[in-house]
C-alpha cells in the first residue's frame, strides 16, 4: 500500500468543499476528488467560469458560491478534478481513475459528499429524444449557456422544478408550460407543517418569488397534472397530460422532467452500510449519526448524500463532517469539536426546519410507478420493460436482486441507479409489501465503469 | 406450518439443494428445502454459468458426462431452457510447453474412454476464436460444452421441484440439528421439523454444517470473483479458459463479457458477505487484455463474488456420512459445481431409494481427508 492520506473527500459541491476547508484549517492533509472539471457541485457548477449574466440567475446564490470557491482556492486542500472515485473499500482504500489511469489510495478517514441524483421517473414516452431531466437541461445551461431551441415544457414535482424553470427563463428561453405533478392532496397535507417551516421563511419567500416570476413571464402553471405522456416519432412532438378532468395535448420539442432528488448512495451501498427507508422523503438513506459518521468509524457522509436539504444545509453538514474528521484524527479534542459545532448545529437546524413542509408539498405520486403499462421501459440500459419485470414476478421472484438476475434490469452501465426505485415499487405493488421491505440492489465497485485497460494497469502502491 | 415430518430435509437452496429436491420429489419422496436467504442467492445464482466438462478432474468426468446428457435436454426436462447454449469450451495454450501439457491431458482423457476433449492447433484455434492474441499456440476444445444462466437455472430447478411436490422454506436458517430415535430433528426459525434423511447442501457453509455434525472436512470458504463489461459487438463464441493462467471468459448473448477464473475476494461467510479485492481483479484484467486485444477497449461495469467451499484436493464431497445413517453430504464444489447440478440430485435420490448409485462416487467420500 502507498502511504495513507489523512482525509479523502469525494465530491466538490458545497458539502465536500466545506468539509475540506474545515478539516484543512484544523491541520489535516485533505484530498478532494471530483469527477467534474471545476469545483462547485450542482449548485455552483462552472461558477468560476460563468459569464456575468449568470449572476442574475435566480437561486444561484452567486455571491455565496464565489466566496466558498475563493476560500477553497486559497486553501491548501489538494484538489483532484476530473477524477472518478469508483470504489471505497473497507480496507479504507479509494479506487480512483483519471485520464486513463486507475490507482488505489489509502486514506485514514473518508467523507462521501457525492450529492444527489434526480429521481428517475418512467412514463409513456420518457425514452424519446427530447425528454430529459430538468437537471440535465440545467447542466447544459450552467456549463455552456445552452437552452433548447423552440418551446420547452417543464413537468414534475419538487422545488427544483420551479427553480430550474426560472433559471431557464432568465437565460432567455421560452417555456410553453410548467406541469406540476404533485398530487392533489399534497398542499392540504403540507399545511400542518407550515408553522415549522416559518422558521426558515427565506425558502418560502424564494418559492413564492419563483412562481411569481414564471407567471409574470406568462408561463402557464398547471397544477394537479396526471397521466403525463410524451409523443412523437424520432423526437418529442407533443406532450399530453390530464388536468382538471381534461386531457390536453400540446406541441413541444422538449420536455424537462424533475421529480425530486435522491441521495447518491452507490458508494455507501457498495460498502454494505445499512440504509433505512425514509417514508417522508420516499427514499433510502444511509444510517448515520449527527456528524454524518457511519458504522465504519473512519467514514462519514455529508450533504445531499446524507439528506436532501439544500445547498446551505449541505455546507453545514460538510463543516460538521470536517470537525468529525479533525477530532477523529486527533487534531482537536472532543470538547473543541463540540464547541465549534454548536453554532453550526443551530444554523443547520434552521435550514432543516423547512424540509418536512417541502417534502410533503412536493411528495411525488410514487404509487403511479407501480401502474406503468407493461410496454414501458423501466431499465434503459438493458431495455427491460415493466411487463418483463411483472413476468419475472409471476415466476415467484419477489426481491429486487432476484428480478435483476432474471431480467437483467439494473445490470447495465448505471448499475441500477435509474431503475431501482421503479423495480422496488413494482414489487411492492404486486406482492403487497411495503417498499421498505423490498430492498435495493446489492451494489459493488466499480460504482462507475472503468476501462479494463486501466484496471489491468491498476497502480496499487504496493511497490 | 410450524412443524412437519419429511422423508428428507435439504439444508441449502442452491442448485444442488434444488436438484436434490427435484429428484426426490419425482421419486415420490416428501422433501423440504430450508434456505436461510433466498433460493439461488449465493454461488448458484451468481456464478459464471460455465457448463464445462473440459479439464475436469478424472474422478469427476463420469458425473460431468452424465450431467451433460441432462443439460442437452434441459429445456424439455424443466420447461425452461435455462439460457443454456452449446457454445463449446476452449482451453488455450500460450507456449509450446503448455500445448504439450494439453496434449498429455487429451491423451489421458482418451485413455479413460472419453472423446469430448480434442486437441487443436493454431489454425483451428483461431478459426474457433479469431479474436485471440496471435501468440497462442493451440488449445483443447470440448465442442458440445457451453454455458447457461445460473440464477434462472437454479430457479427453474426450484420451480420444477415444487411442481413435483417439494416444499421450500426461504428466509429461515437451520440453527439446530439433533439425531433422535432414528430421525433428525431440525430447528429452523420458529419451525421444528423432522426427517429420516438430512442432506447437507449448504455450499460455502457446508463444511461448517458437517463440523456441527461431528464430521470435520478441511474445506475453506473462498469467494471467487467475476467482472462484466459493457456490451461489445459479438467477437467470441466458445467459453475460453487458459492452461497457464486463471481464466474463464465468455461473451453472453447480450454482448457483455463475463470474466472470472478464480481470483478471490475476501470471504465473510459468517456475515453473508464478500469484499472485492481489486489487486486480484487487476491480474484478471491483465490476463484478458493480453489474450484478447479487443478487450483493451472494454469498460468494466460491475464486479461481484460468490461464496464457495474449496477442498484440499479440488473435488467435492458427495455421498453418505461416514458416521450417521440418513445423512448425505453434497458440498465443496471448488468453483465448478454448477455443471454438476443436474446429476447430484439423481445421485442422492439413488442413495436414498436404493442405498447405492451407478455413478462412481467413491473418490468424493467425506472421510477421504481423515488420517
Ligand atoms: C441536477 C441537480 C441540480 C441542482 N441544481 C440546484 C440549483 O440550481 N440550486 C440549488 O440550490 N440546488 C440545486 N440542487 C440541489 C443541490 O444538489 C444541493 O443544493 C447542493 O448542491 C448539494 O451539495 P452537495 O455538496 O451535497 O452535492 P453536489 O453539489 O451535488 O456535489 C457533489 C459532487 O460530487 C461529485 N461526485 C459524485 N460522485 C462522485 C464520484 N464517485 N467520484 C467523483 N466525484 C463524484 C459530483 O460530480 C458533484 O460535483 C441540484 C441538485 C441536482 C441533483
Ligand atoms: C464466482 C463464481 C463463479 C463460478 N463459476 C462456475 C462455472 O462457471 N461453472 C461451474 O460449474 N461452477 C461455477 N462455480 C461454482 C458453482 O457456483 C458452485 O459450485 C455451485 O453453485 C454450488 O452450489 P450449492 O448449491 O452447493 O451452493 P450454494 O448455491 O452456495 O447454496 C448453498 C445454500 O445453502 C444455504 N445455507 C447455508 N447454511 C444454511 C443453513 N444453516 N440453513 C439454511 N440454509 C443454509 C445458503 O444460504 C446457500 O443459499 C462458480 C462459483 C462462483 C462463486
């Protein structure tokens, strides 16, 4: 083995950056790995290189991002851009890949700050060219200032849907309509949680401002939409949906869908760390303590990978994880850690206050996934349809990994990231069990594909 | 059901447990398979699927041959083709010395009266596998071997066994076994079961179970690893092995390439887990890059491992206990037990119904390691 670094952090978003800054300030030798070309994560993607007009994108928090990135550039954190972490082992070794090389690097402590992914959401026509996630559209916008030609439709459920639509608008694009797929009962159910949310009023203000902005620009905001469908030959031509008891079909060349976020948990899952089903957020979450520490004493998780709670909360979680690492590696004692953590916890709790409300307000109609038509593709990598999965279920295989073995769903390049939730939902519906009992795919490294040639030349640090 | 009495209780729902259940049920015996996880969850569901006679220990050849006859008509028998394909299996020599070893092997097999292993020179080798690196010198081919889909196969055996009357208890571990008045009592979760016969099909946990029953076998539990690539255009038909290196290599119908050969992960049978070892997978990747230049462009998308018992002499334990009546061991398949699945159940059924079998199982005796 090579000599171990103190702390390896995966992900240069708000959580990873904050963790790195905190730990480096306390004297740790910190290495920060990110598969993108520049630091900032999702929210501050390509912010350093952004043209001045992006400063005015709503929700970009340009000033806060610039400050974070400036402090990061001035720190002595060792930053490794365009470096994929494809494995973390229980021997505390990171498996890394960059520029055709692959190598193993031992670390004394590790923080996973890999962020979130958008909840995959199959519906009729979702594989047509022209349909993509709103997040993917945002990446094009943030990195290249690109917007779709011709009118675009946004559809889904979640605060980010409105945010990204507003950013799109600010970039000069035309939005044909925003279809809100949050079920009818959500608003009423969320109401009871409003008082708690008022502890973080800026989120509510921002949400209302976004809606206003879209409305003023003449974007129809259509609520309680169901039965979304993209239609067309080689490309989306129309989008059809049901609202207020009527089916409507509108012309659109682009449909951007967003159904909320899920913690990116492939690395945590590949370590066989326990995960719990969160019925409030409808997702699996790694079992962690308040610092983000896992049952492995050298591993913590921060940011969206811990808990979907926004960029500011991600920074706070990053700071806490940085303190955890500094204490764990003997740079500060427990008392010092706790002293520094107290105000961070307070600020974090304020951020979290709004979440139960938002989670309820934007809860996606997860049950709909179980009603997918047999013909609809669920696993895009291996082209496995809902009907294929039901067929396998009928053979008596009622567990996610069994369906994977029988149908190949989840065996492709994305390692099941895209289909796991739908497969679980189908099983839950057909077997009458709660989705929490159905489980997730067993995950193994490499969590992202690596070239065989790189593996054949793997630098193990042993000689 | 919290209690029940059977002619036989099978511990372990891998391929061998399912095969035993099927054969016993087809002969009219009542049988229960107890599986601590789910049927096919371990080695039987995650192996490389190689259906290979090629290169087997001479002691295994008669069993392997008999199993092969069953594979060739597996679809008719089970009502599911198990993804079985006759692709051929080919073992490659990379030097003149290795080719000489293969030649000797071919002679040995022929002398035993079998003709499935055939020596081929470079021309036929590159005709069979044009993508092979040109330094290869020849090979040994078994043209009617092949591969199947392991999980699907195991479940097909289970299904057929059920149809024939066998029962399965999943998610329940056997935690206590006692011999009382000529019968076995078995505790599994809340169940208290009894049977005249107990069949140890516990795979990677088989030696542990045998030790429980005071019949120690010096087997270790290992975790052979596999890796699989993103799909490539079809470039190789037979399953490829190598004389001088650890390799099993096949391209599936989906275009993906499954690579194994025995490099091992850390085995943690007590925790039901394995941990991959990328230092070992590196060796596997290197072998493949050297033997198949086209593979240098491939991407590895997934790696995994399965738990399997390995005996000191590399062949399984198959046969009656040397200590107790009504106890049969069937484990320790050393990484190549999938192909034998169809026949082991028949052997057990023979033993239970007539006390003997026409297949030569003496080399697999459980007490062969003693003394
Ligand atoms: C598509 C999308 C768009 C979003 N847009 C916004 C927005 O505009 N405004 C907003 O307030 N919030 C946005 N969010 C929410 C946002 O994720 C959080 O607010 C915040 O960025 C979370 O910070 P984080 O550090 O936890 O993760 P992220 O910011 O997501 O950072 C994680 C980083 O880790 C990297 N990474 C992940 N896995 C690996 C690996 N295996 N190897 C190497 N690197 C890896 C990723 O590339 C990424 O750079 C968005 C989320 C998503 C998923
Ligand atoms: C990676 C890999 C690749 C392989 N490739 C090939 C190949 O290409 N060709 C080939 O012929 N063979 C191959 N093999 C070998 C083959 O998979 C095994 O020999 C065969 O599957 C063993 O079957 P089994 O039923 O004995 O064991 P298993 O499938 O392991 O089943 C044993 C079962 O017993 C259960 N069990 C254990 N203890 C208890 C208990 N106390 N109570 C209840 N249940 C219990 C376990 O949960 C397990 O499911 C490979 C093996 C591996 C791991």
